[in-house]
C-alpha cells in the first residue's frame, strides 16, 4: 500500500539508482587477471566509483587513471582519479585524456587495458583532434547542448572532433587486450554512443558530423570545418576487437523500480527505457496516455505507476534555470491539469538535472494551487525554460547529490484510484 505518495516515489527513484551502483553490479563482469600488466582507464560520472569497485575485487596488481566530473570522485588507492568539467570540457579533462592515451601506448599482447566507461565520458575524455582548440570545442559543445540535438547526434560530432574517442583509444592500446565495462546512459545501449565509444569501432563518418552541425545551423570555425573535410579524418577501415561488457542499463533500473511497485501492491507499467524527444512534447504524450489508461482501466481502485526512461531534450529559448527533467515535469503537470490522486517524479540517475544541483523534481495534486498561492505562473516559467526556478520556490526539487552512476532519466507517475 502507499500511505505517502511522495516518499513512495522518492524511494522508487532510490531503488532505480541503486540497481546501477557499481559496487553491486560491476564485480561479476571483471575479467581474469592477465599475465602482464593491468592498466585501468576510464571516463564518466561513474568512473571513480567503478574504479573503486575494481580495486575492491581485483586479484592482482593494477594501476591507471580515470576522469570524472567535479565532486564525483572516490577514495581509490591504486587508480588515480582526476576531476574535470562536464558538460562543457575543460583543460583538466584534456590533460587527463592525453595521459590516458599515453598510458595505453606501447603495451604488449599479455597486458590488459580495463576501460571503465559511463555517461558523461564524452565531455570528460576531451582531446581535440588536429589543430582544434579547447575554446572552439567548448563553443561547439555549448551550441549542441542548446540545440535540442539527441545524444546520439551530439556524440557523433564529438567523436569526429576527438583524438581519443570513436575507437581511437583501442587502436592506441593494440596489441594489448582491451576489456570495456560500461554503464549505459543512452537509448538503445549502443556501445558506440556511450561516452562516444573510445574503445568501439565507429561506423559514422565526418560527413555525418557535418550534416548534423549544418542541420542545427551551427557555425563552424575554420579549424573544425577543415578537420571534418580532411581525408585524415576518414573512419578506420578496421580496428582491434575489444571485449565490451554492459554492467548496468536503464532497463535494469526500471525493472528495479517495477519490483518496488509490486512489493507495495502498485501495478507497474513500463513504457520503455529509451524514450526521446522534446521534454514538453514527451510530457504531453505521457499525460494523454495516463488519462486514457485511467479512463479505460478495468481494475477498479488498484493503484498503478507509469514508468519510463531515456533522455529528453530541451531546445533552449528562454533564460531560466532549466534541466530537462524539471521542464518535463512542469509540462506534464500542466498537461494533467489538476488531476486528483496523481503524483509524478522525474529525475536524472546521476543526481544532476542539466547543470543544476538537483536530480529532478516532484509534482503532486496540490502543486498548481500552491504555485498560485506563491504568485507563480507555471506556463510563464515553462516558456522561459525555468523549471528549476518553479520547483525551487515550492521546495519540490529532488536533491540527492552526485550518485556516481548514470543510467539516464527515471520518470514515474503514481495514480491512486481513490483519495488517500
């Protein structure tokens, strides 16, 4: 039973995040130690916690370096942890990427490169190709983030502006064995998209990257235009094979959330782990589904929860403090229009919604009434991309701090058929 809907949804989110905790999900995927050296490298919001899990369960010697977002570090003894900027790369990320590339060069066939990859790795493992400058790459990242481009398109561009992503790390490590342990934060769990696939053969081309940039009308500096049009940036004809192992996925976390629902006699309805689209459009579709399901539900007063994962996008037109989950939830609440006994949560499993300090937010049946009492106009704030401002003023932000994992967003709407 559900006595406290808000606490129920917050705990559901915690269960989803816990399913992707490297301390629990990583150890069983570790390879056997090699005859030679073991070099641990990696990048992403979970990189440090993954390195800690490796250290805690590894039989033998190891060394290495991983790069993670600021404030996402872990207490590792043998693997160095560097913190750098995300989502726009900085010099610390570039320096770490160069050191990682140097570490894996010159290894032999008896050595092992254990690569730990998770969401955020594209920005953190930043090593501009050719004569592209850090400032130029930062500006392209900012423009892509505001464009509304989905993650697969963003990472296609990132791969072709990089000297380490798109399989280039695996090429540098040859002939050493490469085993990649990955936590997926992308729809479809495509290894070539997670952190832009530093150890995965890339089938996209520089022309694909150019087409994406042109589609979003992103003006290119001469260095980037020259690089993408250069014969030197053609994709590899072949690349060393690597052993790629997914240790956590968005579906794993949705399944954990569904089990929590069943334990509390709430019927879970999973709509999918790879839902993409403009946040407010996805919210409108979700509201329509909830209304139709409730209207046609034959189970009487049994509560149900609609669960989904994936990554929405926001085309930024205002100047508010947004976050895709806050934007989605604000749009959903408006679309549901005072729906009674209906409660929603939308959070990013890494604990950071966009660039703010919250994981997401909570919406309940009284949210609009409380907003009116505070003089808040939800539609005006939505139009200004200021979901954060709306929920902050109501005290309904979900703040977890860095979770040190990342399997994308978890969205849940709990519908109680009777008043509680």
